[in-house]
C-alpha cells in the first residue's frame, strides 16, 4: 500500500510538472476531464416506440367489456422542425431529462417521455362482456353479450389513442462510465465516450383521445397509472459540455384509470410492455 501511494504521488507530480513544460518539450501528458460530481445535465431528443399487445377493459353505465390482445403502434413525426418549435413541441415524440451527478459516476434525474400510443384501427379482436345501451344511443348498434367473440374495431365502435401523449413522468437513478481509455482516447477534454444505464419509475399522465360507442369525444390530461423502466445508452461528449446520446429504454406501464368520455363513470384500464429507441442532444455543466 505504501508503494502504491508513493507511485501515485510521483505520477501526480509528473502530471503537474508536464502542464508547465515549455513548447520544446517532446513529451506531454494526456488530458482528463474533471470529476462529474456536482454537475447538472439536460437533454432533449426524440423517440420511436413499440408496444406489446394488451387487454383493454371498458366500464361505464350499461356496459362492461374487455378487448383481448389489442395491437397498437406509435405515431412518428420523423426529422422535423417541430422538435425545436416552442409552439409545437408536443406534436412529435420527445424526451426531456434533467439530472444531477451526486458523485463522479452516479446521477439522479427527472424527465418526461412523450410517447404516442395509437390502437391499430379496424383490427379484429376478441371481446368478453356486455353492452346494453339505451336504444336512443347511436352506439346501441353494438349492444350484445360477448363471450370471446371476434369483433372489428371500427371507428363507430372504438377509436383509442394516447397521442398527446402517452406521457411517462419519471424519476431515475443511473450511472455513467467513461470508456474512452478502452479506445485509446486520451484527451477527453475534447472527446469522451461513456456508457450509461439507469432505472426509473413514475406516473402516466396521458391526454387520451377516445371515441367510444359514438359517445362524445374525450381528450383531456389525466393521471392514469404508473410505469417502471430501465435504460442503457452510449454517450458522446464533446469539449466537456455538449453531448449526443443514444438510448434503448424499456419498461412496464399499468394504467388502471383512463378517462374515456365526458361522463366520469366511463373508464378504461390496460397494462403493457413498451420499448423506446431514443436519440437526444444535451449539455453538462456546473452551476
């Protein structure tokens, strides 16, 4: 241990001396970034999403039924100016994260994943339950007792999407490791490669756009459930303060209280797995 301390002391003296060396010196020391401890970071980007099939249960006055193995997809915007247009930021699928490094490697963060979930229209699903609306209701066309009966999800039966959006508001605990030395990158003040990973949990705050059994359309924000997630990514940092990051993120969403119409008695519930691929841009700094 004494030998190790002596060696480290000598190396430290040599590094300090090399920083003061004159231009004619033939040997210069590699540069290394300062510790991350106490730094903040913020990132903004976009995502593509995938979802597992899910059972969706609808309950309300005179109906209670479940659609089995419903398929859904995202609603990508592609490369578009809306990602940076302050008046249209909710149009594309976006990701915001703000974090703080509690030491050199570990951080805590909060963020919003603005995903979009669109039920595949006109798909055939199996239905269990009953619909017994008043005959004066236009949706009474769908009245009946359903026992695992195939039915097409036409526009007059159900339109169901979380498109403004499937908002996952989360807190995350994560880690970032510099792997630049493995690629023989010595001047990490100019360019640095990191691997990142984290785990999070939060609430779902969707704005669900629903037309159910031809009832009046409903599209308002509502806390609908919770989610858990894990992420892994590759971070490229330039000049210590700017970065590009790619992440793969996955998790589980359970929404037990989804509003579907203007009648507060009308509700839906579902749970499913999700996956995201994320590209984001950001900055890391010390206040």
